[in-house]
């Protein structure tokens, strides 16, 4: 039987994945846990670093990347722009808090406790500052997306992720010796052109297509997919990352896609049924527990990274509660939405490893940090989101 592992038959692989997507919510529901936790654990157990039943091949990487961008796009698409404008200050305040607190504490931990040089310490600290809206689908299903805490978390995501990715771009360029007197001018100009092209040009193009070309729902759905991933693919030309482009595309198309229309239902269904589960499985497959047998440094790095991200994101949520007068349930909801690590964390870790700033211990620590944060966050959002939903209903 072992000789036939990992399974290479694409039909059988997809059947197993479909079965996992079906059973994860059912099994986790018995313990009142979100189904995404089951998918993460299934990926870790069946992946190449454990039982070896499934291989993290190009198909998992492809659909996992699509799922990650889909999360960012869907989150921006479902924002109530009226609520966002009303609580825009909340988004900025939370975005700055959830960037500066993890960045500052993470810099101390990386430099003085783990002994990294300044470039590596700064880059490692930026991984704590970023986050991914992995648990947003839970808030959406609970019907609390218009809550000001959710709006602040979603709006703050683009603030902290953009700043973290700028740190990544600067550290990578300085390590490669690419920074000169015109670096900041080039970066600023390219980002400005990129953002304006998305927020102004994409709505004009989409409005024209919906009015003159689209004849059915399939054409509309395919156009949206093509537009989002084209925008995300062009992000590297502007010195940014695809997750930022996907989020901006969602903001640009927000007013053109009715929140309760057929097209929105197709977008949500496709993401939650296929793309996002593939992403969760692919993240779980990254965990390699064998590295912890190499020595105490791997344990120290992993523990420091997991503890730092949990503590600093909790402190940022608590500071937001005090400054913006949120309830405890709202603060815990903000923590659950902002603690998951994925996109920017993986990007910074891989770049740092390629540049020689990180070693294998940091890579595995980052994966464990992603897995740990993604296990805790759904529980927080589900528990405190339900409390807010019941309070709103009452």
C-alpha cells in the first residue's frame, strides 16, 4: 500500500479532497468547531510530511493561491461601503495599531532573543504585523459583516498588509543592493498608478462589459474572475503583492455587484466550496514536525514566533477596544479576524529564506505560526461572532 503513496491518480485525489471538504464541517461540528480547522488538520495529517497520502503538487499550490486571493477579494467585495465610510477612522486606527504593536515587539524578540541581524529582525517582525482574513467567511455566514468591529478589521487589513509588504520590498531591495536615490520615487509612483488604475479604470471597464457584452451569468462570473486575477498578477510591476491587488479589485467592483444578487451568490459559492478549502489543505501540508528533532533552536524559534503573534495581535485588539470603545465580544472578534497568518507571512518568509536572512527553523516556525493562528482564530470568531449576532437579533 505504501508503494502507491502519495496518490497520483487525479480523479482519486479530487475525490479525497471532495470527501474532506464534505466531512470536515460535519466532524468538527460535533465539537462545535469551525470546519476550516478540520481541513487544516487533514492537510497536516495526510500531507507529505506525515502520512504522505497526498502530495502538495502544483494543483494544490495553484488552487491554494487562488483560494487565498479569493478570500481577500470576497472580503472587500462584501464590505458595506456606507458603513466603511462611517467607520473609516476605525479602520485606520486599528490598522496602525495591529501593525505597530506586533512590529515593535517582534523587532525586540527577533533582535535580542533570537539573535537576528537587523535586516532579518525587521523582516521577521513584519511577518507578525501582517494577517489574512481567513475567518471572514465565518463572520459572513453569521450575518455580522456590517458590525463596526468587522468593518474595522477588514479595512485595517489593507493598512497593515500594505505596510508589511512595503517593509518586505525595502528589505529585499536593500539586501540585493537595489536601493538608490530614486528607489522611493519609483516605488511611490508605481503604487499610485497601480491603485488609481484599479479603483478608477476597473469599474469603468466592468460597467461597460456588464451593459454591452455580458449575456448571461456565466459571462459575468468569468469576467470578474479574469479581472481579479489579472489585477493581482500585475501587482509585482508596482512593487506590491497579489493579495493587495485582489483586495483593491474587490473594492473597485463592490458597488457594481449587488450583495444579494445571483452573481454574488456564485462568487461566494465557488470560493467556499472549492478554492478556500484547497487553500486550507495546502497550508496544513506545509507543516514538517521532523525539523524539531534537529535541536532546541527550532523549538525556541517556533515558540517565540507563535507566542509573539498571539500576544501582540491580542494587545492590538485590546488597544482598539479601549480607544474605540468596543465591547469585549467585539474586541475578541477583531482578534479572531486579525490573528490568522498566511499570505504576507509566507511571502516574507520565503523571500527571507532565499536571501539567506532566515534558516529552516524560521521557515518551519512560520508554518507552525500559520497553523496555530489559523486553529485559534475560527474558534474566536465563531464564539464571539455568535454572541454579537444573538445580541443584534435580540
